């Protein structure tokens, strides 16, 4: 496979942008650069630095910003057309500014137009019925979620840090599963600590996301490819390796008949952004993922299970047949497997993210009855997992692509291996006990809204 530079129309049109953004907002971005302007949210004149207008701590622009934002979105759209036309098999859009924080009527986090969402809408406009946006930027793709959370044609997945006040605050929680017809089609994996590495990301994909994505059966995969979870990034605090991104790319390329468009998002260690981009492009071109050798490539973090359990709890009601046995395994997991459950005072109500809270009383009863058998199942699965992990370790270390990550705590692997999620494409209507977040979307402020804080 050879590398082509795409030639085509670069600037997104109003028609393309308005599928994801309000017309007034598009106009507002076009008129953004006005030296000396007073912004409504900053409460005073915007600070000028050189020729850049700083609108807030994480949004600034100059006279070229509007065009650059249109070009970035247009490149993503062109990449989608090139892939759908069959001109290229896969594509990588190396664009700036990034897009995944931009909401329908709000710029934030260096983002003005949501490149991935605009690209997804371009694909839908061509008749596609199922598009996956997979966002591995270390920050939550709040804009992508907000724009598409009511649309069941686009499954949005974001893996990001959701600890403390990490940017963007207030979004990216697992309970945000989508709204209305889109309920169940937004998945957040929110890391509860920094320091997450290859093993954590691959575990999340292999054990939780892959069955759901396969069931959804996307016709096109758009990767919101931020590289700020890479080791050495000054903001991300995580330790994914460039090779780790290659392994994730390889997995995503198994979907949609290999039709993948990667769109660059954040990343603040330019050498690592370059190295990671090159590795992703190399795999998109058909190369084998490079051997994983990172310090955190094989050992998962202690907070992994809690994060995955929360995502599973939120997603399970929307899956076709969440296995009662799997639910029982999670419910009866020993303290080490469910730290937030173990910390709950005796008699206290279960946390909102627990499986019990997210499933119906009938399902909870099944879980209870099955809990006795689950203990035995865990022990049995542990023994099997130990052998499987050893075999996987050998093949993974050798650079082979294996379906199960290794280095995961054996008991955790056992619990997760029992899960039989096959939800996605044919999901039932939301159950009566669906997470509250699904029924009450956050109110959106009038345009244009400017968020504060450092991010992207
Ligand atoms: Zn980011």
C-alpha cells in the first residue's frame, strides 16, 4: 500500500458545517477576530498577544483562524470522501486546529469546528447508517458527545482521564450514555487516575469495547486521534507509547471493512505527536504494529477495573443480552475488583455507577441468586486466565497481535472474561431504570459560549 497526499476541496462549506454547528455559530466564528473585542464571558477586553486574540485561557485566534478551522474540517470531510469513494483505503487528516471540544454552538479547548463530527455527518449525508467515532485523546471529547448524543447512527466512544478537575470538568462520565434515540450510543471510559498506559487502553478495548463495537458494525471508523495520552506529554500525565497507538489502530481497522479515517486532535509533546502519528499512519498503510516495549505496556493500573466496571454498568442496560452470569461476577467481585463497592458502608445504598443501580430489580435478583455460583466461577476462570495470560504474554511480547491483553490482574481478567456483551446494533428501548443522565441532558448555553481552563 502506498501513501497518497489527498488533493481535493479543503475548506468545509456552510452546508457541511451546519450539520454539526448552528448557522449563527458558524457566522460567529467567521467574525471572531476583532482586535480589542470585549467578550461576553470574560467580562472585559480580550487580551492581545502579538496578533493573537486571546478569548479565554484555552481559546485564542488571529485573522487566519476562521479559515484554518474551515480547512481542518474540510480536510476531515475530504478524507471521508476519499475513503468512501475508494480512492484510498484509509486516511489520516493532519489538521489544526483540533475539533473534539467544539460543541454545536461553543468553541473551547483550542477547537472551533468539530472536525470529526462534521466528517461523520458527511458520511451520513452519503447514506451511511452506522459510523463510529473513537476518541483516544486524553481529554474527553465533550463537543463530539454533545453534537451527536441524540443520534443513534453515530456511536461515539471516548477514552480519557476523568479524575479530579482534569479538563474538561463536568463531562465524560460513564453515565453519559446519550439522550433520546441516541441513548446507548455514547460510551465514556473515564480513567480515575493519571499514569494509564498501553495495557490499560488495550484492556479497555479488548475486554469492554470490542464486543460492543463489533455488534454495532460500523460502516466507517473515524478516530479522533489526540496524542496527549502519550508518555512525555506535558499535560496528559499518561504513558501510552507510539507503538500502543499502533496496536489500537490495528484493532479499529478490523472494523468497517478497514475503512478508517484518523483525524488529529490534541498533543503537546511535538516529537511524540510526530512519532505516534507516524506509527498510526504506518499501521493504516497495512504495516504490522510494532512490538510493545513500554514500561506500562504489560501492566495495568490499579484503577483500571473501577473505570471499566463503571463503563460496563452504564452500557449494560443498552446491550442486547448482558449476561446475568457476568453481572453476578461483577456483583460478587472481591474488594480488590470493586474498590468503590468495598468502600461502601454496610447497609448504604449502592453507588449510582454500580451494576445494581443500572439494571432492573429483576436483573438484580438474578444477580443475587447467581452470586453463590459466581464465586466458584471466578476461581475457575482465574485458573483458566492464568494459563491464557501466560500464552498471551509470550505472543504479545513477540510482537504478535493477540486478542487478549496481558499483565492484567488474573482475577480481574477472569471477571471480565465472563462478560458476554453483544449489544449495539439491535438494542432495545432504554429500560425504566436507565441511568438518570440519559434522560436529562445538560442545558446548553446560548452561543457563543467560551469555556475557561487549560485543555484540549
Ligand atoms: Zn487533549
